[in-house]
């Protein structure tokens, strides 16, 4: 391929996946990924690279797409801070084990992956101008040993390649889902991305 990067915009993830499959674009994108071409996108263009995630492709009520390209072995929840249905739906998908783990992003926030591992949270200018910033989140079902010892969860994160700013865990919906918030702080850690 003669591209350095492939960018997919927003829209209907269900439609784009169906059309890609129909026309063989999904195979071409897998080949691009194997060749090391940078893949990116926003909204539907983010969900498509993952296993799937909550989508409004089918109407106002969120449903789940599970047939995305799965180049990244996680679910993906976009618009996490701006659409009221998104966060509870993501928690539901972890709790019922549709996805064993999921990354979620506030609007204007992206995650940089290297070899399927999240290594950095980045934000656009709207996030940089917002005093509260934006965030990315890692969701997984709470494991009994981590529920008993919160420091074990922090140790797990510090021992992994998960470097997303200042991490903190917050146990949500009873003791079912752990949501790890990676706070994007462009003031503390300015970065320029090419």
C-alpha cells in the first residue's frame, strides 16, 4: 500500500462494516494493519478497529456491534462523556461479558496503541481549552482479589504498559465494573503529535 495512514470518520459503524465486508475493504484494512500503516478514526471510525462497542447505528436506543475488525482486542465506547446512554451501556457490556475489557473515550480524546497496547492518551484542541480536560478509561469486570485490595489494582496498572496519565480506579455499578480513568492533563504534560 502507498499510504502512511488511514483515517475513518464517524457515521454508522454497522453500515461501514457491512459495506467493507461486501467490497473486501475489511481485508485490505487488515493487510494495511499488518504492514504497519497507522490506522485512526473518530466515533464509528474508532469502534471499527476494536472488537465492537455501543452504537446508535440502529436508532436512538444504543445497541451493540460485536463484528468489528477486532484489530484491537477490546471493546470501544466513544462519546463517553457527552451522551447519557453511553457509560451505562458500556458498563452493561462488561458486566454481561459481551467484552472482557473495553476502552472508552470522552469527546475530543483518543488513545494511541502500539502493538495492541494502549500507551498514551491524546486530545484535540477542544480538550486542551477545557479546564477539566478529557479522559480515556479502561473498563473490566472487577476481579475478587482486586476488590479486596485496591492497591493490587494500582500495582497491576503500574506493572503493565498502560500509561495514560494519572490513573485512578473507581468501582462503579455495585462491585461489578472497574473503571480506570486516565486523566488527560495537557497543562502538566504538553505533547505535540505529528
